[in-house]
């Protein structure tokens, strides 16, 4: 056998070995190919045809308010803002502390302890049956530790706003309270726990301007307030030339509340009128807070049965990694918590009427 034949045979054998190795590798890759999860995470479920249709319709609107926040203000506005008294500097400081992620329970306790009236109010509330504490709490530091800074702050904000002359009704506070619970739940569930204090403040104060407007409308207009939140905004602008969101921000600025909170109050209904890409351009620093607040606001109204439908686009829900459906955000654990709060407010309303 010559050298050429031997080389040819060796090359042929080498080619056969390489082909076998290649075929074996391809087969192995097929076997190891990752399988798709049969049960994807809940918020990744494919929306139904109806859901897609209704979300596409979210911004097909006949009417929108003016988005320029520096636009014309009617003459009546300074008077509307002027009727509220200032809130105590302690509350402003508390809101500033809540806005800082590193705030401790001790800081919050120390601040409240400097006001005797407020301290006894918080302790009285902490010892109410709602919290079901086994032992009576007799100092503010324990109250903050047992109830948590967010809960104590809700109590303080409600009490101080009532004293400012704004005096929202029980049902308005109930809405603010459950919106703040939902906002805190969402921020914790998506790893934004450090923003929970800011969101609690934004949610507790977001509709603070509504009561001031409603005090100035006739009984007949009160009876005709629409349930649809967009129609309500339109009615407020028709009647007063300003809506409750913008007026609420003016009140908050008068009270020296941090600007990010004021801004979020001012634009909290924008997601009902404009998609995320538009609002994000105008308020880039608070886009995530705005998305959480507006989704929580709509979810709170769904919980009470006041509205149905998405009202805000799918983009906001997906931005905060939540399903674009409030009934799916209201998981059983959250619903149970809201049910307890509903019972507490119902009980307080009975006590008010006695
Ligand atoms: Fe609102
Ligand atoms: Fe609201």
C-alpha cells in the first residue's frame, strides 16, 4: 500500500469520527434544551382578547384636561387654598422623614413624642380593638415598633389634615387609607420597600383637594357627581376651572410638603388620560411612584365596587410588574387586610352617628 492510499484511509477514518462526534453533540443539545415553564408567573399570563381590546381603548377619549400645569388659574383658587389652615411643622417634618429611606422607628417616635396631644391620640388609636394588641401600649416608641412607622404615619396624617380645616369625610379617608395600603403592598412586592414611606404619604394625601372643592358645590351638583373618575375631573374643571389633583398639590405646597409628594398629587390622574411614554417625559423623577399611586387608586375603587374597567393603560401596570387587572392585584391576603379596614371605618361611622 502506498503512502497516498494510507493517507486517504486515515483522512476517511478521521472524517467518519468527526461526523459521529458532531451527530452525538447535536443529539445531546436537543436532550438538554430547556423546556418552557408550563405555569408562567401570574402577571405573565397572556391577556384575553377582551382584555387586549379594552386596554387598547384606554386612551381613545373625547376629552382630556390641560396637561400644562402652569396654565391659567381662575380667580377663585387663592380663596379655595386660603381656607385651609397650615398643618403643624411636626407633620411636615414627619413627612420629610418618611421620604428618606433610612428613617428609623426611633426617629419617628421621637418626633411624635414632642407633641403631647398627638402622642395621646396615637396611643388611643393604637389601643383600639382594630389592632388587637394583647397588652396596652403606653408609650409612643412601643406604638411605633408594634404598629410600624407607616401605620403610625397614616394615623398622624389623618389627624393633622382633619385639624387643618380640610376635614375629609370618613369615606374619603377610607379611600385614602386603602389606597395607601395597596401602594405599600405593591412597592414591597416589587422590591421598592425603601419607597414605601413616600408612597404612604402620597396615597394618604392624593385626594386632599377634593373635599375643598366639594364644600363649594351645590346640593344638586353633589347629587350629580359621576362615579367615572375622568368625568369627575371634567365636572370639577367645568365648575371651578381647576381639578382636585392640582388644588391638592397647591395645598400641599402651602404646607411645605416635599416637592416629589406635591408633584405626584398634582399629576395623579394623568395616567387616566395619557400613556406612560407621555407622562414619563413630563415627570421623569416620579414616574414609578406615579404608576404605583395611580394603579393603587384604581384598585382601591375596584375594591369598593365604585368603578369597573382598567381606566389606565396596560403600560403602567407592566411598568410596575403587575397584571393589568385590579381584581388580580387584589390577592386574598390583601383583600383580607382591606376587609378589616372597611370594618374599622364602618364602626367609626356608627360611633360618629351615636
Ligand atoms: Fe383623585
Ligand atoms: Fe383617589
